[in-house]
C-alpha cells in the first residue's frame, strides 16, 4: 500500500512541530502529536474522543505539564527529528489505516496509533480517562459516515468516496474490518450497475476487486476479472 496522509493529518503534524517549538524542544515526540491533534480543532479524532467524554483541554494541559519546557532557542524553525516513539506511533497509525482498508492516514488513525503505543505519554493520559483502543476503533468506525468530510484527501483512497459508505451501519453488525470492507465494495458495485439491492453478483465483484486477497488471486488466475463478470452480466441481462 502507498499510504498518504490526509490534509487534516498533515496539518495536525505541522501543528505538532509548532507545539514542540513552543515548548523549546528540539525533537518531535508523541506528546507533541497529541497537542497538534487538539490544536487542529474539529476532526474525526477529536470528535471521537469527545464521545468518551475526554476533556481535551485537560489532556493538553497535562501533556504540556509532563513534557515540561526545554532549553532550545525559542525562535528555532524547521522540522524536528522524530523520536523512536514517534516513528512507532506513525507506523502503528499506518497499520490502523490498513486494518480499516484505507489508503490514506487520517487524524483518527494517528489517534489510534498514539493509543496503541502504550508507553507513550498520550496513551497513558487517554487510558487514565477511560479510553481503550478496542472501544476507540469501534467508535471511530461508527463516526465514519457516508457523508464525506471534505477535509480528507480521498484521492488516495482505494475506492474513492465509497470508502466510507455505510460503515457506521456495517460496524454495528460486523467487527471484522476486512468483512465490512468487502460489503462496502459490494454496495459500490451495485450502485455502479444501477441495482436497487445487493445481490450475490455484487458480492462476487467485491471479492474480485479487493486485490491482494486470496479469493481475488484465485479467481483472477482462472480468468475471472471484474470486467469479465460485468460483461457476462450485461450480456445475460440483454438476453432476457
């Protein structure tokens, strides 16, 4: 996968760098990323945390207090070197995006990455406020609605605007991200073909379209491709 950070995620990371400057730090740590996410304002990440009644101002204050102020020049500009913890948080955020079936990394994935890095300062603070990673994933899925947030850069999403379609509804019934991702593709296939209901053929198309999976690989080896299925389907409908 070639993950790209959404506009909001990039902005939050830029703000994290500024927060490090305010604290006169020469490095970029997970705490700075947490401060950047809060400073970024309204996003999937902060709105989801509010569902847990997390006091973001309290989190900001605690992070700044525990990190303390450094002795770097206050006017220092430019990107700061990431600590090993930060690199691990970013890697975990990318992994969370993959679990969701997304080819972009948003603020929601970064928050999950922070919480997954249990030794990080943000993780300790959020867990102290009752946030657990499994629950956060579940509420994040429920927060992703079919109405697209224009702040996300979905040009890098594998399936465009359909990436978030009906995820809130599907997440209630299915906890496996891979399974509901297949169903989302089936919805997209049905819409493309002008069908009013999801039928078995749409599920077949979804399985084939999810490249890299075992099912898709086996079917393609036999010459069963999305275009082949669509052509046969259209030919069958035309014969009726």
